[in-house]
């Protein structure tokens, strides 16, 4: 289930704060690798009280770093699926292009159908 569709009310804020502290401590070690970047992306999402509040620019930057540090089809798909990020930033045309790239990257029919649905919704709004 995409983060923007999740009910955040049952999320344990104390555990999130503990996790954020661990992410911060790990980042101070200066050895940034794929796990630290993936955790940092999750942390930015977890900090937000609602799905619309994350720092989308920070998430996009972290995905860019992750793509450089750990290039893989999955990272490329997640980075291309940053279309949602671009949409939240008001960059609908770039978001639509990113959805099209993501559709081309996935071999999973269910993911393709979902991404096409999101692309259609974005194009309808634009």
C-alpha cells in the first residue's frame, strides 16, 4: 500500500523518534551506503504527520544519491516512481514522464497497472 494511502494514526511516534535518532547517529559516522540512504528516505516519510507533509525535495535528493551509490533496477524503478514526488512539487509534466519511465522499468503486471492508473490520474488533473 503506498504511503500516501496509509493511515498514520496508529504509528507509534515514540518508536519513530527512536528510529530517527538512530538514523541521525548513523549519518554522523560518515559512511553513507545504500542502507543508510534507504533508512533516511523512510525517516523523512515517517517524520510527517500526514502523507502530504514529507519534505519531497529531500526525498528526491536521497533517491538520487541512492541511484548513484547503489544502481539497480529496483532503485531505478523507485527513483522513476518519484513521479509522485514531482507531482507533489507541482511538476506534473515531469511527474508524468517519470511514471512512463517507471512503467517501462517494471516487469510486474500489477505494478504496471497501478503506475498506469497513477499516470492517468495525474494527466486528468493537469
